[in-house]
C-alpha cells in the first residue's frame, strides 16, 4: 500500500512539474503574442503543446499565432484540437470559422457560428466573427445589420469599432468609417491596425477622388506610420506594395520600394502566390525580364488554377522567351491538357481556345501540330489543314506519311474555290487584304475594386477577350500597331491608369479611335465593361456598343472560377458578340455570269443564302449564293442591270430569313 501511495505521490509531483513548466511557456507565449513577436510566441506555444497536448490554452495559442504568421493549415489543426477538448470553446469556434471563410467555405463557417450562438447568443467574439464572415462572403448589407444589432447587446470594444468601420467602408459609407477611424486614432495613436484600416479606406475612396495622387501619397504616409508602430505587420506591407506600384506611374523608383517589401514578405512566405506574382510583375517593369520567369514558374506551381497569373505568364513568355524555355513548355503542356479535357466533354469552343493558345506559344511543337491537323480535318478547315501539314512536313521531311497525307489534301485543295480564283496560293496563304470582318476596338475592363489583387488583371482579361474574338473570321479586332497608336492617343489625352496601366472606355475618348481612319471607314463597334477578381473567381460584365446607333447591342454578365475560367468567360463573350453582329462583306470579283464574295462557310454562309448589295447606304441589287467555300462564296446576281451597276468592293449584307 505504501508502495502505491509513493508512486501516486511521484506521479502528482511529475504532473505538477509539467503543468508548471507548461504554464511558464504559455505565459511567455502570451507575452510575446501581445507584443506581436509572433515567431517567438509560436515557439513558446509549440513547446507548451508538446508538454501538454490536452491544454486548450496551448492549442489556441498555437492556432492564433500560426494564423498571424500565415499558416492556415496549422491554425486549423490547432483550433480543431481545442474543440476536441472543449466543443463549446468560443475562441476556437471563432478562429475555425474565420479559416473556413478564408477558404471560401462560408456556409460551413456560418453554420459553426450559429451553433455557438445558440448556446451563447450574446457572445461578443462570435457576434463580431459572424459579421466578419458575412462581409467576406460579400453580404455586406447583412453584415452591417448584424453589427448594428450587436451594438445593443455587447460593449463597443476597439475590435468591434474597427470591424464596424470596415463594414461601413464595404457599404461605401465612407464618412461614417472615417469618423470612427479618426476617433480611434485620437484615442489609440499607438494602434497600427487603425492606420491600416485608414489606408484601406483611402483605397476605396480613390475612384471618387479629384486628386488621386495626393490621396495615395497620404496613404503612403499612413502606412509608414503603421509600419513604424509595428514593423513586421504583414497587411501593412501588402498594402504598401500596392500603394508603391500605384505611385510608380509618377516615380519609377517606387518599384524599388515595392520590391523591398515584397522580398521581405517572400522571406517569410515563399509559397504565397500573390507575392510570387507581384515579384515577377515588378521585375518585368524594372526590365529584369529573365528573372520574372522564376516567379511565374513558382506561382503556377503553387496555384495552378490562377487564371490571371497563367494568362499573364503566357503573354510575358511569348514576348520574352524562346519556344523551348522551361516556362513556355509548362504553359503549353497545360493548354494541351485542357484541350484534351474539353474536347472529350464536347466543349468545342473551349477546346479550340486552349489549342490555339498552345499554338501561339509553341507553333513547332509536334503534339500541337498533330492536334491542330486533327481538329482542322474534323472541322473541314481545308485551308488551315494544308498549312499545318506543310509545317509538319518541313519539321520532318523524312516522314512519308505526312508527305502522302499532304498530297491528298493538296489534291482536294486544288478543287477549292479559293484556290481556283487565285485568292490563296499553293501553300494555303490567302490574300488577307480582301477579307474584312466587322471591326471592334476592345477597351480594357475596369476593376470594380480600385486597387485589386493583380495590377495587370484588366490587361489580361482584355487580352483573353481579344484572343477569343480573333478565332472567328466574322470579326476583325483592332490589334497590333493600330491599337497601340490608338491607346497611346488616349493615354496622351487622359493619362494611363495608375496601378493597372489600362485604357478604359469613356465618351470623350471615342474620337481617338478614328484618328488614323478616313471618314467613310470608321470603327463601328467598341467593347467595354468591368470585372471583379477574388479567390480565383472572375466575374466580368462586358458590353458591345454600336457607335452608329448609339446603343448597346450585346451585354454579357458572366463568371467562372478555377481551371479554364478566363477561357470560358472570353469565349462566352466572343460568342455573344458574334451572334449579334451583321454578316457583312464585299464583292471580290465580277465574272461573266457570277460573282465572288469574301464570305464563306466559316462565316456561316450556306447555299441559297441571299445578300443585298449596298452602295452609299442604298440597295442596288441582290446576290443568291450557289457555291460556298471556307472563306469565299460564288453567287448569281439578281437584277436586270447588275453587270452595269455592280462593282468590286461594293458592300454586301446577309438577308435574314
């Protein structure tokens, strides 16, 4: 009996020793956390968890410190462990709910909070977290209602008032938000978080400001104050990066400042996709183009589904790297994979988009050539099939299968209308000058959030829309040197947009579109709109404006997320625009009995279709189609005096049935 009593005594002594040691580490952890020494605090809490894995305080400390250091996985693990020990612990419920919201699991987050509030309906922590989650989920009106309800139930702590200011900002009630923040700064000038919220407020006020440069200089000062108070504050540094990129429009040295803060954060968070993207973006703008590749590669490794980043990487790679570069090769592999997936699911428009992106990046890739030849064959694109087989033969002159296939295709091609009329040569090169297409000038969509996550989002979304439209012979997108001249004129007139370097639509810039055109050759249609990008979900509102009628003839509100999002959105927009455009062309040749026009099956033209022939806005006759080719058709003129009245280059318009 004495023996067992002695063992129990030793056990209690040991337990007391462990608890005392755990308590010491927890005290150190709490002190370091309060002083924002998060790395030291994490080490303290980790040791405390090792000493006593059943300590709620240790697991909560580990979770909240991990969250502050950017490790959501560790934070989630810590909060779940705390809830295993005490399923009603409000701090654990709150912390886990915030993490679910960060992952976009808003329903799970709110369900967890509502469960906690049933047990304790006036719990301040849960009421504040619920409003925060509602705000993150986009329910800003409901977040404000819930917070104003909570004001009657709980004391207005500093944390509560900061969240209230944040919700006011989201609801565009800037004066109320500013009043709260200024009051807090007056009472707690040492509180860095308030200055960070003030910077967020300034970002939101930017679109309404008459002097944006002054406001952003003030924001720079506000953020410097926040960093003086809390030098390691991650959010302050993130905002400073955006702020300095914005100011770089006026002073390129600001890119150096942005790079400094980016590198500091990358040392802590090398696996942060945003930081990798920004690092590559800054290097590109500092003309350190080769170094950008490393960041783009890392970004796509970390976040394969980042569509803005992928499109940016492709455009960068196409302009700055050789076809066999590692980054370019990886980008092509992804596009080919998406081509196969979408083709298998009979999503032909999407499949073609991915395949043509792959060809743009790697025109000599054997897999690309094979897929293109299959696609052209299946869709009876004879002209393009001939050209791709010629490319395949030139890449492998000893492959007799290609030679034989090419010979068969060429024999068919010689019977085509476009070849017989000498509009395309033996290599499939057609006379591009005879093809018109409805012209469209594409404006960059403006961000709904003034200083959004990725500076070149607007440019990349516009680039995707233009690319999707160029895949159709129905339209002619203004690109290349002419687009560059027009954009430069608009920038000269209004200045380029700071941060995005984009060109947005406004009535006063329309005159610049026709600066290089004759009066009878103006660009009739323009595309314009806005977008929102968040958590790899892209939402675009885009319109087609007819300058002749002064009306919007098409409007697309669409969104997509994750893999293929940008391809999906841009192909939808292109399809809608093309569906409302008039089918217009011109007479190419006048023969003794028939006419040749520059529209064919690729433009949707079929045998027996009828066209009106237009000159000076008047109809002077009609044409009935008797034979179609891919890009041209042959028709019989209708009218007694057609041989005298019709001329080459007369406009033709498809008559609706």
